[in-house]
C-alpha cells in the first residue's frame, strides 16, 4: 500500500523555517544549523552531492537519511521549495536542484501559476505543476508512484497543510538540539498527531533526536 511520508527539520523549540530568505539565501539564516547532521552523512553526500568517496558520517543519522530515500515513487513540494517565488518571471528557471535533481521520480509542484509545461531533468526527475486541491494532487501522485510511497517535501506551509488534512501516514522529524526562537513553528494549531500515530524516538551520535510518527490505522 502506498504511504504518504514526510521528513522535516525542527529545532528544540519547534521552529522549522527561519528568517532572512532571499534568492541568494533561499533557506534562511539558520538552515545550516538545522540540517548540519543530515548534510554531514555519507548517504546525503552521495545521493545529493554525488560524492562517492565514502566520506561522511554513518550511524543513526545516516540510517534515517538512507531510509528517507527508500521506496519513493513520487514527490510533492510547494512552489517555494522549487524556487518559483524567487524567480517568478524567468521562463528558463528549472528550480534549485541543478541539472540532475536528487528525486529520480515525478515531482508535483503546488503553485497558483499552474498550468505550466512539465520539466524533464536528468536522472528521471520530471517536475509537474499543479494548482488543484492537495487531495487531487496527492491522488495523481499516488497513481504515478505505482505502489511505492509518496513523499511530501517542503516548504513548511505545504507540510502543515498535509498534516492538518490528516493525509500524512509517517512523519519523521530531525530534531536538532538548538533553540532558534524565531521562524515558523511547526505545531501551532496542529494538536493531536500523537493520538493517531505511534511515536518513537532515538538519539543519534550527533545529539540529534529522530522522532517518528507512524499512523496506527490505515487512512479511510
């Protein structure tokens, strides 16, 4: 059965995205601090940076990064994660992800500027642009996934929308042991996920806490 999965980064005080976003700094001022343990892993360096030297950390952090890539058949992301907000008038803009994005699947970009023509990239990624209800886009992504899972990417607005709608079967949080005190908070007005999902946690060698919410019963 296709499951809807999500991986997010969060600080100890529940902040996910931070201030200072710009075309030159699209992820904000604190993104490097939030993601340091993730980006340092062997799997991330190999899958995203193409580093086949074997460099990078292993252990619990790397195991969770590797799991995030397993059995993914389609991806859904918001316009900001693709980069449309920063380059709205550039017809040649193909996103932040370079000529060979790390997805290797159909990717559905939620944007009010759809319809737009799809963009096929090296490595099997094709970006599709959709403006419909998230339930409709999810149904299309499930069909494209062909029995594999659908991963929900960022940004945080897209993530919160899917959580609020009860559409996420598995949520993995990489909780970095820092306190930001600014930015967008994940859990505001989103109570009760622990009532419908089984919660597990483990602490990595880096001090990062990995918290996973897994749905206890199938979605209707």
